[in-house]
C-alpha cells in the first residue's frame, strides 16, 4: 500500500512525512471534501454525547459487573458502549476489597521505603509532572496489583470488552477474546490537597506510527482511501501486527490493547481531576486526515513527534477538544475503560478533595504479539524488574512482600504463557 516497511523510526522522519502525505492525498482524492464529511459526523456524535451528559449527568455508558458476570447486559447497552467507545463497570470489585488493596499498597511502599529510594521520573513523558512526590509510581509487582490482574472478576470483564470487537475476518482469528495476557502497568496515588495541571488531550498506542507504519495503514485503510462510511473502529484486522517505534527514554506499548483501563482504589467525586474522553471512536479519522489539509506545514503532523503521545490540541483539533466528557463519580472497586483509539485527558485540579488512587489494568487479548510480550513479563516478574515497555528503574528487585511467580494462580499462569 505504501513504501514504508520498517518498524524502526525513519532516520529522516520529516522526509517520510512529506512522502506519506503525497501518497495519501493521491489515494483519497478530495481530501478537503472527505474531511468535511468526517468532521460533520463527529460533531454530530459529540453533540449527542453532550446531550446525554446534560440529561443524565454523564455521557459514559455504565454497567454493573454482576450483569457482565451473569450475561445480562442488553443488546442496547452493548450498542451504546460501541457507539461511545468507553465504559464504567460498577463494582468490578467490592468496594471493601479495593480499599483493602489501597491500604496494602501504601504498606508495601512504606515497608520498602519508596520515598527514600525514588529518583524522579524515569520517563520523558512523566517527567513533565511538577510535583516533587510522584503521582505515577513505577511499581508493578505488589500483591494488590497482581491479585487484581489475575482475578476471575477482571478476566470476565476483559472478555466482555474484547467481544465488543470483530476479532475474526477473512478466515483469520486476530485474537482469543477469552484469554488476556497480564500487561503490568504502574499505579497512581494522588493525595488530598493536591494541585495538578492534569494531562492534555492525547491518544496512546502510537503517534507517528499511525501514519507511517504499513500495519497501521492497513488498520485505517478505509480512512486512507476516502471510504470513511465503511470504516469500523471495532474491526481488529491487522491491529496485532502494529509495532511502536523504539525511542530511548520513553514508554511504549508492545502489546495490543483492545481497551485501556484502570481500577479505582478510592472514591472519586466529579471535578476532582478526573479522566475525560471524546466518546467517539471514529474521531480517529479526524485526527488522521487533519494533517493532510493545506494549512498544515508539509513536514508536520499537527504536533506529533517521535517518542511522544499523539497530542490533540485546540490549535489543530478544536472540534475534538470541545467534545471531552468526564467520567461520572466513582467508588473504589469501579473500573474504567476506553477503546485504544479514544482521545483522553486528565482534568486539572486545585486542592483535591479526597484521594485519587488507581491501578492501571488494560484488556490485552491473547495473540501472537501479546504472547511474546507476556513471556517477557514473566521474566520481569521472576526478577522483580520493571517490565520491558517501561524505564529500567527496577525498584522492586529486592523488596519485601513482593508478589512472585510462586503466587500465580491458574489464570495468572495462563496469562503469562506459563501453562
């Protein structure tokens, strides 16, 4: 489909951008016309989401974990989730269980004197945080995190989410929806009284890659050939073939996540620095086509750069920034999920009331790509090391009360390719 065949960042990526733009404009034809069609559709979807937010207090679909477990989620609710691309699962874990995990996490940090060991952000992205104490803790192997990751409650939720996708096409099964790998990520602990600038609107899972990589060009083939009406953001075809560029001193994701997610370890009120999303999965078409318009410099992609998340800004994407919608108030034990293409941000907060603690756990279904990463995770767990996608900080190697390979249950072993 194009000349780009390497998963290594092009030495002259600006020249690659110029060439890519020429190719895509030829494929699409009337870029301005297609973009206006995309923009109209997305503005309509944002308006519908904002109307829900005004009427119901939130644009986010909500289901109870009990309904997922007992297969009582209605077809209408499923369609609502697919339309919005995000979901709150109420009481994925009992509130008392989540609060106990939160206490155990604090005990784990204090027992191993994390404050004295912490050397500052090991990642360029998180290095922008101003607080001297971190909000994002590079901790991966606490019992709380691993118990949640290998729980049957989490596995059922992840399976439900994976099955929102079209995971078989052209005789190919792109992933197994009912088996998820463990993708260990960090925790967030935000103290009462915190003032934070939050995080600006962005998407993860690749930035330059979304235009330059052959696999992503296949994922977005309908958009890149001007067939927006036929684009399905829930079609998993080729998603598991994407590899992010390896850039020093940044995190990346070596797994395919159908949904990014986190589990609340504290109650959270509206207005207290919560997650916001643009609840429109097809909004990625706007992001991809915007750099092809005439007002964008020929070697630019609306602020996209190597080794950074893909930024969504008022300068280049004003319609999308206007579409950000907050999650509703949460209780500890609720889990929050958003499609891997969804634009998201964290709102700023002054003098936060209450804690803002979460553990990041996505849905990463079993496929060849994810199994390869799971095996590296198993090795990191065995050593107590930081996982391969994250900076080599390795705080936990000699920590007391760390979760070990011997603590894995049947789900955990299967999730790491050990059974």
